[in-house]
């Protein structure tokens, strides 16, 4: 199957246009009655990278499979540029949707060369045209020199780029990626994510990326859609979800939190680490005060609250502290700059940055 391959003289743009992919009140239930999606309405705008974020079982992959045409929704519609591609009366097969899919395990054919893997789906083109388009796609991901090689000779990151090239080769209007970096070594992830994002920008395809990693979603997504139990919890930019989370679940998904139960008095909620404004809450309301770990400033002399260091863990540029605070039922955790406290220091003082304090209706939740 090996062939002599010439690098194309010119790499053209990835797609002719970027499409809008919209889900309208999409629900999905298994035959046993289990609901995996509950009236999800969401749109990926033209040229946008939209990240679907959520814990396992939240419905992310099911929504992706419905968009690709691998799964049929129970109710609702899917539209591509306002054209219905899946609904009560319409169900276009995957090959007619102009939607590409990158699987979690890359799904490369081990017996085919890299070039043949990439041109596998270009069945509508002649052999020469398919070869040319496949080489353009490989050039876009920087792997044209491996065209005659086989998948087992490539690293995990290179295989991921081959899978991306294969999905981009037909020039889809929308590209779907299901946890594309989950199989990579943690040291490779940053570099491969950055490369992938650059390729997506160049290709101009609308992209939907599934992940359960909040930091990954923040790194890649123009917007993030957070799902829980098949429902859409909040949609927005990384800044919006981090700074203005809709509820405690959203806040806990984007940062580690210390939680304190309190009641509002005089417009403020009192906790063992201080009193904090509780906007929009009435006196007597039961609330949960959430404080992000980096929200604590520590000092060896003077501050708002006394604390004792129970344990400290060196993590490179930061240290993780466990602190005993009078009145607190559990240890308070703080993340500080490494070296900020001298070795052996036990008794310290705490101040809390108001920007890292969030107040919610009392309801303990875990991400």
C-alpha cells in the first residue's frame, strides 16, 4: 500500500464555510427508561470551539453521537445552518451531515498507512484527488513526512493528529471531538491541545469538544456548556462560569472549595474565617459560603483569623496547606505560593480575598 508521496505545493483553507450546529430541546432515553438527556437546547456558533463539560454520565458523549447521526434522539431537533438534520420526520445518515468525528481512541486502521488512513473517508473523490486532499490534511497537522508509515510507529500525540487530519480531510462544516486527549501522557497534553486548537482555528470548522476536565475546557473553549444528569446547567465563557457560577455545582467543578454553612444576618454570612457579603439573600436565609483554596492569604504575624498548620504539601510552585481554625468542623485548605511560609511555622494568620468568596443557597453538592 506504500506509495511515493509528494508534498502539495500549497495548503488550502480547511473548509469553505463554518456552520452553526443547534440542538433544540433534545432528549434521549434508553429503552429501559433511563433519561440521558433532558430537553437540551444549545448551539455551537460558526467557527466557534464549544466545549461540552461534565462528569461521567452527564450526557456529553450522547449529545455528540446524536449530532454525528450515530444515535437518534427521543425528541427534539438538530439543525445545521437552520436545516433540520435530525427530528421527528428527518434523520440524515452520518455521511450526509458534513460533520466530522474524532473518536476517543483515535480508531486508526493498523494495517493501513497514515496516508490511507486519512483518505479512507474520501470515497467521493478520485484516487488522485483523495491522495491530494489527504496530503493537504496531513500537512495541516505537520505529519506529511509520515504518510508512508503505519500507526504503530507514531507516538500517541502523533496518532491523535492523524485522527484529526482524517476528520478534517473531507472539510466538514462541524468537527466533533470526544475526549480527544484522554489517552495522552499528561506531559504531552498541553502541547497537543495547543497544536489542536491552532489547527482548528486554521481550518475554520465549528468544533464541539467533549471533556470532563474543567481546565481543558477553559484552555480550548470559546464557550463552555456544563451538563449534569442530562441537563444543561450553565453556558458561557470560562470567565463567566468561573467568576459567576450559577450554583454550587458549577463553582465546585471549576475550583476546589472550602464550604461553610451559615445564616444571613444584616446582609452578611458569618463563618469561622470571617463575615462575607451575601447579596440577594434575606436575613435568616440558610446559605453555603464557598471559598476557593487560593483565596486565603497567609502571614506569620497579624491578620483576620488565627490558624494552625496541620499539614503542608509541596507541589512545585505552590504548597497545599491544611489548617485548623477555631470554630471550623473540618480542616481549612489553602493553596499558597511555595516558600511563602518559613519551614516549621505552625501558628499563622489568615486573610480572605473577597473575590474568591461565593455565597449560595444552602445545598451541599459535589462535582
